[in-house]
């Protein structure tokens, strides 16, 4: 920079200082020219205030009369003060005080208006926040951002916000009416069912109203289902109780305390007046279950009494005229029928005492028949000594009845095994008869003979024998696994029994062939059976279970297994 430029800048700075001094002087005289406004820094006015739009500048110019009025009054005040005799310093202090008061008052006014604007803006913000909150709860898409626009005055923004809130409140009103209707339905159901209703805290809960409505509708549906279930349960329980009243010959108290009118009203009162609470449902079910337990006990007792009486009738060989009760008895579980059965049993027991020998002999027949069904052996039969005793006393009767009960239990608990074993014996006898006929050479001369049909029948019998044999073997293994005892048939294990039967059958066929050879004057050719001819010939003279008694229940088995003690245990 040259010396000439530096001098020019210094001159300009000095000129600006002189102008500011002149302006301060003019301000002290309270006069200044509008054509030559003071420096911005001296007026403490920001440069941005001069860049306002034209309307703002004109607004400030309109205030010039007010400024003139203030200046005029300050001049008059100065005149009065000078006349009073105040010096220049006091007059300036007075004027400064007035100016300061004006500034303070204007600042206070500005603060008040600013606060008013802040309050208005806060009100607008609160309304908009409420709109945003309701928009989210109602899942609406109303434009909120457009309201907070600098181009709109605060009053315009407030009006737009209120309009927006009013529209949202209309939607909210409709939604709340729908929810309130659901709440009324829910409340009615909850009161009837004694259930807890769903409560929504509007201040805390931020759940959308659609979700609330969905939850209420689901809860109402659940309550309606619960109402239906409880109504059905109460109706069913009442029906069962009324049926038990007839079956158990109950009075109108149903075995309940006579002073408990609430329970009696649950049973006999109008259904529509019954509260469908969980307590009432459980109370009725409890009463129904108690009566049903008593009813089932009576049925079991009646069944036992009927079986006892029927056994007494059969063992005493009573005629129909001697039977006071005709069996089967209709509804024997009724209390009056139970009394009749007990009295008749007592009468028959007295007759039994008078005819003890005949009665015990009839029980022995039943025991022998059951021994046959269970494939008992002679040793097992003889192990029960009272069976062959000549004493016919009450003690002997009790022992016979106990033995019959045990053998019956043993058969019942292993019935499937015994049934399959008996079926095997039947098919085995049929197979042996088929083999006998198939070995007859005259069969070819019979009318209608078919070799194909004969072979088909053979395969069918062999298949049936194998299937039954496998079933018996499997059931015997299950028996052994459960009780820890080996299951015996005719004194031997199951597999040995089947092998022995087939071996004996082969020996019989060889013996029969030898006899035919002897009858024709030929020397018999025997292999395996030759050593057992004498035993087999003796077996034809001494009847037993081995071959000649298959399928005959009237004869005692010669070789049947002992019954294990565990065999009478329940499965």
C-alpha cells in the first residue's frame, strides 16, 4: 500500500469522527436531519434491521410524528426547568430519567408481547402434539407439518391447528362410541360370569384404538364362549343331579343341608336367574360328582349282590317258585332294590346252612369246571384238600368259595391266553381228524372229492395252528415277564407242550400203522414209536387228557400245570 493511500484512509476516518461528534451535539439539542441519518453503530441498530422489507421501513417512518411529539414535550420540559433555575446538568439528568423510563416501559411492553407470543406458540404446539398423538392412536394421515409455517401468523396457525384437532376429534368420537358399545357388552358379560373386564389407561396406554377394539372384540368372543360352556356345564350338572335324585331315591334336599337355600336354588331355580360364575359351576359339578360316586357305589354293590344271589339260587337248586326275586332284576341299584336283595341273600344263606352238603358239592362242580378251563393238572387239583373232604361245615364252605374266587380271578386275568390255547386245541383236533380222513385210500372213491380242496383245507389248518401257537407263545412270554413265573401248559413249558403234542401225534400214527400191519399178518416196521408201544397201549385203557379228552370239558385233565401264586394277581 502507498503512502498516498494511507493518507487518504486517515482523512476518511477523521471525517467520520467529526460527523459522529456533530451528531452527538445535534442529539443533545434533540434535532437531526432525516436526509443525513446517524451512523448505525451510534444508534445501536443492527445492520439486519435495515434489510427489512419496505413495509417495515414505512411503518417506522410513520412513527416520526410521535418522535416529534416527544421532542416537543422535552423542549417544553427544558423551558420549565430553565425558568425554574436548574443548571444544565440537572436538566440533562431530568431528561435522561424520562428517556430511561420510556425505554423501560417499552421494554416491558416488548417482554409482555413476547410472552404472549410464546404462550400462543406453546398453545399451538400443544394442540399439534395432541393431533400427532391422536393421529397415531387413530392411524390417520392428516398433514400436521403444514401448519407450523413462518408464512402464517400465530393466530392463523392456531386456527388451522384447532380445525385439524376438531376433525380428528370427530373421528375419535365415532371410534370411542364403538369402543364404549363394546365395553357395555363386555361389562354385562363380566357381571354375569364374574370375570374381570379389560381396562385401558388413556393417560399411560399408547395402544392404538383399532388394537383396543380388536382386544375387546376378542375378549367378548371369549366371554361368550365361556358363557356357552358354563351354561352347558350347569345344564348338564343339573340334569345329572335330577337323574341321581331318581336313581338314589333322594328328597328335595339332594343330600344337602336344608338351610342352604342358595345351593337348592342352583339345582331347582330358573336357569336364567343363575349366575354363571366359576364358583357356581364348580359347586354344581361337585354335587353331581358326589351323587354319581354314590350311584356308582350302589351299582357295584348291586352287581355283587345280584351275582351272590344268582350263585345262591343255582347252588341251592331253587325252583322259580322258591325264588322271591326274579333275576335279572330291573334297576337293582335302586336303594329299595338293594334292601330286597340283601334280605333275599340272608334268606338264601339260611337255606344254604340247612342244605350245606348239597351247596358245597355244587360249588365243587364249578371249581372242577374252572380247573378244566385253566388247564389245571391232577396234582394242582389234589393240592386243594378241602375239595376231597367229607366235612360240610361253614369253614369248608368259606374255603371252597375262596378257591372258586381265586381260580375265577386267575382265568379272567389270563383269559386271552386261555382262549387262544383252547382254540388251538380245537383246531388241532380238527387237523388230526383231517389227517385221518386224508390217509384213507377210499376217499378217492367218494363223490365230490377234490384234491385241490383237500390241499387248500390242509394249508388253512396248518396256517391257523401256527398263528394260534405263535399267539400263545407270545402271551406266555408277556405273562412270564410280568409275574416272573414260567407259564406251563399240562405241566410243561409252552413250547415243550406243542412239541410233545406233535411228537405224540407222530407216535400214534406209527402205532396205528403197526396195528394194521399186525392185523394183516405182517411184521410191523416201527422206528421211533416202537419203544413206546406199551405205554400207548396202556393209554388206550386209561383215559386221560393226552389225546382222547381234547375238547371235553367234563373230564379232569391228567397232566396240567400248577398254578403259580402270582397267577392270581391282577394284570
